[in-house]
């Protein structure tokens, strides 16, 4: 193992890890927004919205994220959408993650006993109030852990933007594998950084999960 | 440049060849991940400590890093140690091992969930430990995990697109090749997405059939 080489190139990997972190945070925010809207659509009382929500989930979970990214980045200009690689990465991955989060959020909402809503309505709360003040606070507790799984997948999925030349961890590893012919060392550098990111995020999710549980 | 889908039929043969490769790679990697998953699960649960612990570390690395990075490691790493495999073989190995680790997690849980009495009864009847595992415990565990493994296999189909990056001419790379000639990325990536979606729907259909059969015979 070539430790000298690893010591020489690791600052570039640290920089790239920062890009991966920023990418993950932005993607997670967009994913949560899309997931919330998707879940709201899937649970809507309007059939059209329910259909659109279901179609969103089915199409974006049913095709490879890489292809979705390519359609947006390479195909976008043909329909008047010009994005740089980083923007396309965040938007493409965010919409994709949103489809998975839709199901997580929806699952947590429908897991709440029907009686809760009925009781809230009986007590005079409006439908919106019942959702906002009774259902959501309870389902938020159920959401934390599965959303953590979504987040874990999302962080690993950010590697895909290497294919559209965003200089994040995987792209950096790929470039140095090409120039140094030391695949194992470069994998180790990038891998350790990914695992640190994922470990810290996992601990954060576990902490939040403990916080929101009622003992 | 507007959209022109009428160009598609001319290049359909290249795309269909890509579909064939995608299906082939997915099936081969799925088989590898299934067999590998069982072997990994047995190692993780029953191997001596000295083998088990490093093995768990490797599993942890596989679950904590992106598949794309692993594909680069396997493809270029094998070349470096003098094993020059065709890209599609490296792709199948990479996909297969990656999902074997995820399948192994499921199978481990399922093996532990098989009633202890099954092992005890098998041992009482004179089967060795290995025999009891192979003939009594594992078949029951595998049955229980077929539905969640189906989900992993659908994920595998979608992740098979990644092997295009190491130069395997499956559906995604075929689309890229055609786009290189036609400069029509939107049309051909949408076409590729449609093919993935259809294969995905077929797999979901098969999965539902199998699940129904399992639930009936229980």
C-alpha cells in the first residue's frame, strides 16, 4: 500500500468530501420538499392529485437515477432547461429521493390510528387542524428512522453525479485511479470519508429519533 | 433543438441489444447475489471469530460506500493484480457482491428467526450441524426472505445502469452511443428509461406472483 501517495492526495479528497456533503444536504432538503408534496398528493381527496402522486413515485422509483440525471442534464437543453452539472445533480437526485421519501412520509401518516382524526374532528377541529395538530406530530416520530434510511441511500447516490463530472468524492477517486493506477488506495481514501459521513449522519438520526420518542 | 421521436426506429436494434445485455447482467448478478448472500450469511453467523470479524468489516464497508466507487475498485483493482476481465464480468461481480451483502443481511435475520426447535429436531434425528443448516434451516429462511430479496433485485436492475460507467454496453451505454451519433439525448434517454420501467414492471409482476404462491402454500 502506497501511504506516501495517499498522504499526498488526501487534501483533494477532503475538498471533494465537502462537495459531497453540500450536495447531500441540498439534495436532502429538496427531497424532503418533494416527499412532503408527494405524500400530500397521494393522500389527497382529489383523485387527480392521488394519481399524479402515485405516478411520480412509480416512475421515479421505477427507472435508474442515473438515467434521470442524464435526461435532466443532457436532455434538458433540448426542452429549454439549461443547468450546470452541480445544479442538475441536486435537482435530479432531489426529485429522485423525493419519490422514496413520499412513500416513507405517507407510510408514517397512514400508520396513525384513524380514531385520532375522528376524535379530533369530534372535538371541533377542522380537517386541516386535525392533520396539522394531531396527526402530523405523531407521525413525525415514526418518520425519523425510515427517513434516516432514505438519507443514507441518498448520500451514497450522490456518487452518481460523478458521471456528469461534478468533482465530488467518487469523481475524485476515479480521476486519481486513472492517473495513479492505485485503485485500492484511492478507494480506501474515498471509502473512509464516505463512511465517516454516513456514520455521523446515522448517529445524528439516532439522536433525533431518541429525542422525539416518548418514554 | 426541438424534440423528434421519429428518429428512434432507426436505432432500435442497438437499443434492443442493450436491453438484452441489461437483462442478462441483471439475471447473472441476481443469481450471484443470491448464492453469495446465503454464503455470506452463513459466514457472518457461524464462522469462527477470526474469520467472522474481518468479514463483518468488509460487509460494513460495502454497505457504507457507493456502488459506483466499488465498481471502480473492482474493475481497476482486478486489472492491477493482473486479472484482466471483460468489463461486463467485472460489472456482474461488482453488482453481485454489492447486493449479496444486502441479501446477506436479510438472510441472517431470517436464519435467526427460524425456530430453534428446527435445528434441535434435525440434530436429534442425526443430521450434522452443516447438514441441518443446509437441509432444514436455510431452506426455511430463504423462503421467508424471497419477497424482500425481490425488492433488492429490482434495485439491482436499476443499479445495473451504473456498469455503463466502466464501459459495459448495456442499455444506458447503448443509449449513450446512439446519442453520440444523433445528438438527441432527451429522446434516447427517455426511451432507455421507458425500457427500464417496463422491465421493472415485469419484475414487480413476477414478484407478486411468487409472493402469492408462497403465501398460499404456507
